């Protein structure tokens, strides 16, 4: 059994009631389908006027003779009604049995499909929930190596492909094979010589179908990977549309997209060619067998007189009854290969180990009481270049510590490690003496508020975006946070106030407005520790003044780690740490550092900042 199928089974077993009922109704479907074809035989007997004359009601002699018992019982009533009411009533009786049998067949088929539908939609829901949980829980580092579009493709496309393909197996191992088996049993009862041809046909057709579908899985994998790349191109184009248009780069991105669409077109056609071949190939092979049966069976009826004509017509009906499930099996075989390729991509994400998660010894912290200590921390993103080198720093409770330095000096890395977006490789990062690796992630992040340079906004109202800081906040609490963040002045003038939709990524707001909404979010959360990662670096002077004022109000009586590019924003900090290539070049207050006339003073001079 394929490994991916084994991984899929536990999800399906959660709905075992639906599986069992689907199997039961599929068995009934196959049974009634075969019985319906067999019931044509007595209809033909009555039509041709050569039905068996049974004048006594037969007795039941055990399961081994059930077919004889049922046959004789039916013809007893046919004889009875023919003699009493005429042949029309006998014909009506046999036709009624055919109708009732096919009615039961289709009711069983419908009920089987109902349970299959509940099984499919349930597993689809569970897989997507599992995958989304995994996507959200995986560390930030994972996505530095992945395209967002590829992850979205796996979540939306590949999970759906798995659902459609794998549940065909229920049809593949129950409904269609049983239809074939029941039909073959009936056919053997009628003529074992004719049925021998059918037994020769089945393995030959299976071999042909297997050869055709051999390369399908690898092609399906490439097509699904290309689909992920395609979505990535669209996602990146829309996210950076201003840059694309501003640099007249539409042609370049169109070229990327068209190349991907072209590869997708070629792969899809190759896969479709083989998928489309399945049904006509199996039908043609089936018709060849029917033709052989007609020739050989016809000779048994016309020449040898060893087979009744009515039985032969019923036999051909049964043989044709095998064709439909045989076609379904060959088609499902191809689609299951597509599903295997999709499952491989889905389970690759689900089984990705999470390197940043709680352990058995992880504990909660209820408050922040003393200090943050960074001890002998060395860290690199790629395992080669150290962004931090033996870094040491203490941040006492209630103090504001600013980190400054040139780009690439490791400032934002401190914020990433403190938020535990990445884990410390060497050394320790402690809060109140507890290593943050031993603190539950939710508990750790409850103590921290984050405001970044890129104000992340979600498509929804202003209130929805602010409430991310506190999901159960009232409108009054949201408004109070907006006022502290100097945002309520513009928000109250919007058409629907705090309920105004801000568009995808906050596209309806300016950069300064988005940044103030982001600050309001942190204010509403009201954490004891605030991490500000270049929160004003992308703003104009007026917006910076409003945002800086909001930040200062927010940082009152709070422990703050401020990462700043604009030195004008951190002159009031209790401690300024100047970083250079992952190490501390110097530290002190604004005045102390200026007096040293070192790196900080040079940075101030470069920014034309006067004391």
C-alpha cells in the first residue's frame, strides 16, 4: 500500500459509520444491478412463449440450491397467472420484478453516494483544518524558503485532488468490483465456456491500462508544482502592483506568467491524454469481448443448440453490465495516481517538524517583574554568517532600550529572537530568569506587543484590525486605544467610523494612518513589554510626529525595546545600544554617547541631527 494512502486512512476512519454504510449500500447496488439483468431472462421466456411450466410451489432445500428455488418459484407464479389470467399478466409480473429490482438498485446507489459525500466533505474539512493549523504554527523561518503561492496551491488545489481521487478507492474496491463479481457468478451459472473469454479479457485490459498510466504520477506532481508557482506569480504581482507598473515591468511579469501557463498547458494535456484514453480503451476492449461472445455464443445457440436463446440474451446483458464498472475502474486508476502526487505535497507540509513549539516542561508566566537578559547569544539565519556574535544585554523592567546601527547590524534580529520567531542557537534569552524556550509560546507572546515598520493590515474594518490585540474588546475600548495612538481623529471622519472597511492590506489608508492603527492594536493588547521595530522609518515628517507622540504615550511606564533608524526618535531612551556587525560598539544615554564622539555621534552627524 502507498505510504500516502496509509497516512490518509486515519482521516477517513473518523467517519467509519459513513464508510460502513457506503460499503453496505454499494454491495446492495451491485447485487440488485446483477439481479436486474438476470430478471430479463424470465421476461424473454414469457415473450417467446417458452417459459418453464411449474405447477407446484417448490420447497426450499438450503442455500446451495437457492438459485434453482428462486427460478422455480418465479416460474410457478408465471405459470399460475398465465393459466388463470392469460400471458399478459405473466408478462406484467416479470416486468414488474425487473422494475422493482432496478428501483432498489438505484435507491441503494443514491444512499451510498449520500454517505460517500458526507465522508468526502468531512475529510476535506479536517484535512484543510489540519493543514491551516500547521501553516499558522510553523515558524517564520519555514516561509523564507517557500513560495506563498505554492503553499496556497497545496491547501486549496492538492487537498481537493486528494479528496476526489482517494474516495474513488471506495468505488474501486467495493461497488465496481462487486458488480463485476456478481455478474460473473451469474454468467458462470449460465455458461462457463463463454465466461472463460471474459476471464482472459480482464487481466489483459488491466495490463494495458497499467502500462498507459505508469508515468502519470510524476507528471501530476510536476503539474501541481507548476500550479503552485503560477499562484505565486499572481500573488507577487498583485502585492507589488505599484512597483510593477512604476517600473514598466508588466512585460517581464507577463512573460513569467505566460511561460508558466505554457508549461502548465503542456503538462495538463499530457495528463489529460492518458486520462481520456482510459474510458474509450476499456470500452473498446469490452466491445471486442462482446463481439467474440456474440460469435461464439451465437454458434452455441444456433448450431450446437446447447444454449437457450433467452439465456444467451440475458448473458450478453450481464457481459455488458461488466463494461461500465470496468471503465470506471480504469478511469479511477488514473485519478488515484493524481491523488497520490497531491497527497505527497500535502503531507510534506503536515509532517514538517515544527522547530519552535512548546515542550513538556514549558511553563506559563503571569507577569513581567524584573528584567530581560540576553546572555552570550550567537545567531545566524543560514548557518554560515553570524548576525549576532556573543551578544549580551540587560533590559530592566520599566526602562526603554533603543537599538541603533547600520542595516544588517542585527537590530531586528533581537526583536525576532525576543518574539521567538526564531530560536537562539547559542546562549540564552531570559525573562525574569526563565529561558524563553521554557515558556509556553502563548504565555510569552501575551507579555509582548509588536509594532513593525510594515504595518500589517487585514481586509476588514478598523475595529476588526485593532481587536486583533484583544478579540473581546468593546467598541469603547477600541476607541480609547485609537485615541492614545492619535488615530481617532481621522477614524471618526470616515464614512462608518471604526466600522469602515480598509480594503486588502489596508489599501484605503495612508502609511501613517496604518501605522497608527498598528499602534492602537498594541495599545489595546496592553502588554508589559513593547517591541518597536523601526516603527517610524517609512513615514513622512508630519506622520512621524503623530506616530512618535503616540509611541511615547504608549511606552509610558512600560518596558520597551526600540529598534530605530531615525535617531531623532530615540533620544529620550534610558539606554541606547549602538550595534555593529552583531556586536555592541558602544552604549549609554543620548548625551553620554554624544560626549564619547564615537560611532553614535557619527551616525547623528550623518543624519544632520543637532542636540
